[in-house]
C-alpha cells in the first residue's frame, strides 16, 4: 500500500494503537498529523516517524475548540485525505456509582469528539476534493457485555451506529467511513492492556483465552486501519470490522 500522496490525521496518537498506526503510515510514505494530550509521548512519537512533513499538535478533544484548531493548523500545508480516531476514555464503574457526569465524559471522548472531528474535517477547506477514508477505533465492548463497562460499551456502540448513518452523507463526497471493533490488545510486549487488569485483577489469561488467537498487538489493529485507509478497501463503507483474534464469548 502506497500512501505517498496521503495526509492523515490521527487522534489519540500518544496511545499505543494510535502510535502504531502513525508509525506504519509514515513508513508507507504518508504525512501524518498526530494529536493527543500527552505532549511528551506525542513528541517522542513525532521524532520516531519516518520521512518528513509530519506535524504534532497537542490537544484535548474534550474541548471542541481544540478539535477545530488541530484540523485548521494541520490542513495549512495540504488537505487531509483521511483520519483515524483512536482517542478513547475507558471508564470502569458499577451501576451504583455510574453518574451522569461519568456517562457524559465517556461519551464525549469516545463518541461526541468523533462526530465533531468528522463534521469539521470533511468541510471543503480541509478535506481533499477527491475524497478519502475515515476510520474510527471501536471495541468488541460495543457488542459483548463486561462488568462495569456500561458507559464505554454504550459509547462504542453509538460510534458504530453513527458510522453507518454518516456513510450515507459522506458517500457523495467520495469519503468512506468505517470502524474497527478491536479485541484485547497488549499495549506493548509484556504489558497487558489495562482493561484486563481492571476486569480480572491482573489475571489476564482468562480474558486472552476468550480469543482464539490470544491477545493482539497494536500493529494488528494498525494493519486493519491501513487497509481501510487505502484504495484496497475502496468498496467498503459504513461497516465495522472485527479485529479480535476470534473472540467467541
């Protein structure tokens, strides 16, 4: 896959999956605009990217003004041809402590900010007139229940539903939009994804065993993201794709 003529926005790039996507895209020739809240991790990623023409813009997607600032600044040197929304907020809370404030914040980062990004970046001044692709990082939590993940599961389910409806509005602009329902992913070699520790007190094999191929790596999700961003998936839009190692229960 050749991304030498592409410019991709990646939110949540200071996280392991967002970082893996940024690195892989840069190696394939894309110019990437990376954003996240952790300035130190963002800068470290920026210097690790291959090629040049990249930008790192620290921002908090909880603020709508930050979203617009990232897109406006990032498009000054050329319009976007794609975007990957990896920013996420996982809130663990049993029903008895699940307040409206917790619900609102979880929905805001996982879902509301995604809508703000899509609405802004697809405007004529910012997105390539030839079209492109938008990818959202979802989760198997949207489909499979787990204790204390009501807010997160609802937010990811809302994201997937919006992808389906937004595809109708974006198709005339030749912009495809899809999401990835990721399974259990290890943050890096030897470190289990934090969801495992929160759900099973560190007994991660119980959760990895639910996936036929075990826990995945950030690069496994990055490969799917690149496929959806590329012309190889030009006939796919409005769908969510499972990348969960064969999760069966």
